[in-house]
């Protein structure tokens, strides 16, 4: 439920910023295609260009980074990543 609410809020804020003439960067995992499509649909409806930047890391690097996290907002660790 929290994940869904987070994506909905990001989408709401992105729309507000775009309608005000601003630019938006959405930093998210987009593990489900439907969530990604919501943002792409928004850009299409508003007639703004969109680009997707996909960042990848090897499993070893991902694990090293996740295990080294301290004091950030996310509770996702290696188990969630898998």
C-alpha cells in the first residue's frame, strides 16, 4: 500500500510541476511496467518529451551497495532486491 501511495504522489507532483512549466526527474525502480507507463502516459497527455535512463549494476555490486547503506529512508535491502 505504501509503495502504491508513493508512486501516486510522485505522479501527482510530476504533473503539477509539468503543468507549471517545470522539468521533472523521477528516480524510481519502476519494477512494475504499469507504474512506468503512468508517467509515460502523463508526458504524452501533456505533450512533453520524455527519456528513460536505466542504471544497472552487477549482482555483486548491488549487494555490496545495499549492505553498506546506513541511515537512509529506504528499508529495502538485499532480500528485497532479490
